[in-house]
C-alpha cells in the first residue's frame, strides 16, 4: 500500500511509521478542502491532511468549527467547495452518529442488519454477521428487543454493531459518545478501542472530549474556530492495547494538557 | 409472608379496575333514569317528541330486520368510502412528500377539500354519480380523505434527518428509503389520521344517504332515519341513531385496535 506523502503546508506530523499494516483499511488524503455553504458561511478553509490506512484519528475543535462538515465530506454526504477527499472508490464506509439513529420499529437484530440490507448483502449472511457484531458489542441475548427497551449506552452499542456488521474499511464517528453518561463513556471508549484494534478499519472520530481523543487515537487533529483550519496535529505515542489505567498517568495528563492548550491558542492564529 | 403481601395487591388491582369502570356506568344509569323520568313526566303522551327507553327498545325489536339491513348497508358504504380514502390519501401524501414544489402547489387544494362543507357539495355529487350507493361512497370518501392526507404527509415529512443521512450514505434509492424509512416512520401519525377518518366516514355515508333520500326504501341508516322522521315514528328514529353511533364507534375501535397492534412494540402512542 502506497503511503501518501505528507503535505508541507500543514503540521509535518506524518502518519506514524510503527503502525501495523492493516490490509483493507483505506488511507485518506484530504487535499485543500474548503467548504462554503450557500448561506455564505465559510465552514472549512484549506484542509490538507493525510491519514494512513488503519489509523485512528480524532478531530477536536470548538463548536461550529466545521469538524462535522469535514466528516460529512469524507463520507460523501457533502460536496467540498474546493479541494478533494481522495480515498479508494470501493472502500466501505460506515457512519456512527451522535444519536444512535436506530429504526424504532425494528428489533435489535433487524437494526443490526440494516446497513447490510441497504448495501445488498444476501439475507442469510446478514443474519450471521449481525449476530456476530451484536456479540462483539455485548448485545447477545437482546436480539429480539426493541430500541426503546435499551439504555442509552446499549443503543450506542447497537449503532456500533450495525456499523461493524458492514465490515467497514473506514469508520466515521460523529461524537458517538457525547450523549451517554460518563461511566458508560469510559467503558465504551475501551470497547471502541478494542474493536478498532481487532477489526482494523481506519477511524475518523469527531469529538469535544480531549481525553477521549487522546485515549483512542494515533493522532489528534486540533482545529480552529470557523472557518475551520488545522491548528496542530498531536502524536499520541502510547502503544496499543491501551489499558484504562493509562488515563491516570502523568504522561496522559501531559498530552491532554497539550491538546487543551492547542485548543485555547485558537484566538492568536 | 408472601401471601399476606400478594393478596392485598390482587385486591387493589380489582379495586382499581372497578374504580375506572364504575363512574361511566353510573353516568349511563343516571342518564337513562333522567331520560325515563322526562318521558313519563314532561313528555308523557308525547312519545313522538321523546319516546321513553322502553318504546325505543320495542322499536328495536319490532324493526330488527330493517335496522340490521340498514346498518349493514351503511357499514358497507362507509367501509368502501373509508378504504378508498385510505388508499387515495396515502398515495396523494406519498406523492406530495416527494417534492416541496408539488406539495406547495397542491396542498392548499387538499385543505380546500376539508373546508368545503360536504353537505353543500353532496347534491352535486349525487347529480354526477346518481341516486345510488356510489354517490354515498364518494361522499364518505371525500369527508374522510383530508385527515388521512394531512396526517400521513406530516408523518412522512418528520423523518429524522440523521436517518435520512444514514440512508443517503448507503446510496439508497427513493423507493427503498420510502418503504424502509419514511413509511414506517409515518405510521403513528398516519394512524392518528385514520382514527379521525373512521368516524367521519360513517358520518359521510349517513349524510350521503340523507341526500339520496328515500328514493329506495331499502337504503341505509340515513335513508331509514329520514323515513322514520316522515312517519313521526320517533322511537325508531332513536333506535337508528343509536345504531349509527355504535357503527361509528365500532369503526373507530377496530382502527384503534389495528393501530395498537401495529405500533405496540415501538411507539408511545400505543403504550398501555
């Protein structure tokens, strides 16, 4: 797999060389992305960034900095005004939203099958893949429940299972853990990290939570207020698998401090 | 120990069931008594104005076959009008929901359909479709159509934006999105419209029968009501009005039950 060359225009932090090669996971190249909405609002300004296949990247930034728009451009839901997002044409991408976005009239297992259904996966295969994904996220035994019978954390697990069952090369996560309580969030972060290490997809996570970004990622991208620019790219050197105890180490606190400091700098740029 | 706890609980449940059923039963008994008292005091000997409960019951028994036949005729007409309204209403809402321009162009006329008093256009309908069942069905259809269009359209438009994005991400066609996302999502709102129209369709059928009148003596409840009024047979008139009311109630209940069955797993409106 060809590694895209780092672009000189932004922070020179390159994809980490020690990242295990993950067959199937897609690299992404964001080339001079800008987005101006019809209302005249400039959401993004010249985003240049390369993501290696299998990397976990988090994007943090103030509210309204266009990070969700960036994610939607990568997803193909929004067209950039200028620039391009290069990724393999045949790559399967799955999107996980802040609200679990489940179909309330479908059972848990039928919800887990939804994306495969839309992508034309044959029915018998859908069933086994959904069951497997539900088991991975700890929802085995709830197949016949309905979403309203699940807790917020379980709904998010189902949303993750639905995406995982698609066996995506690229996982796009738009603040998926913002709406769950803090204890559940920690547990889900650990699970998400394990799932990523196991499944080997490329992950792009948008979050407000600096700790979450550092805990999960290879690199954290800090964006400025609108129009969104990349202020800084911060490498996270901790090896995987990461234990929950990592969160209470001095090195972790130092790094989250760095990210927070970079976020605060936005006014001086 | 467990027994001493569970027994009062079972007793409490029976008590609560009684306390929900008792008040309406008491009201019914009171109303019947009041009606009876009126009929033997103020309206004594004026049964053509207010027949007593006994006379109405007698009228039921004496004209059982006629009333049954009339009820069945009205039921058939109302049901045909209602089912056509559902098919047509959902189809129109589905088409309007596909484009803002379409909706903006045609929705005002759908509203107009509701504001035209159906009693006023009924004679016109009869002029076009003749003095027969078809006119009655069409009038029932027109009166039940708007709530179905309106509520279905509301439901089809209120699909969650996130879900629309999710479906868009996987290149879902309009038709598949409609079947798998918009239509099931619109169901609760659609059922609300269907419930309103269930009662309306019976009203429409009876209004239609009023207009086509006693042209044929074997007509539905509306025809029989006019007929009984002409003969000053007020007890029969009462019996037929009660039947018409029950018919609307049964219609409504069947649709409510269907809605409950369809939505019980997932929507608050069907929660017990």
